[in-house]
């Protein structure tokens, strides 16, 4: 599926701005995994858009600059109209991506460069 098709599908449930941002960041992650290109895509931007999507689906509006970490830490326990799959699993997956993005190389040791594995994790989680 290309970016335009993904945007078209997402736009049926989301504002076009969010659909474009989500698709653009997802496609960038996918391309970087396919080419083993590091540093071009941004899992952080993807997660920020995921938070905006969750806000929109829950309340019909979203913050232009959401407090990502706070939202993801509290999503499970706050009252919400979101389906449990999104509220619990979606927020946990996004938080894992966001944490890895913020804590690069801290849990790795040895001579293996973990960045490609981190990129693959981010892409697989985004899927």
C-alpha cells in the first residue's frame, strides 16, 4: 500500500492532517527498514501523531502539541470512550516506541550496533 492509499483509508475516520502525518511517518519507517537507513525517519513523530489520533478518537479534538509521555502514562487509567485495544494496547505499544526513541543505546552492550534493531522494533510496533 502506498502513502496516498493509506491516507485515503485513514481519512475516513480521522482529520486529513492526522491521516497524512500518520501515513507519512509510517511510510518513512517502512522505507528505512527496507533500506537499513538510519536516522531519517522519526518514531517520535509517529508516536506524537498516534497520541493525537487517540485524543481525536476519544474526544473529537486533539492537542497541536500533545504532552506525549504524560498522555501515554495515564491513558490506561483515565476514563475514556476508546476501545480497550487502543486505550491499553495501543498506548503501551506507543509508549514502548517512545521510550526506546528517548533512551537510545542505554540497554545495549557489546560491539553490536543496536540501531537497526531499534528501527525494526519501531516499524513492527507501528504496524
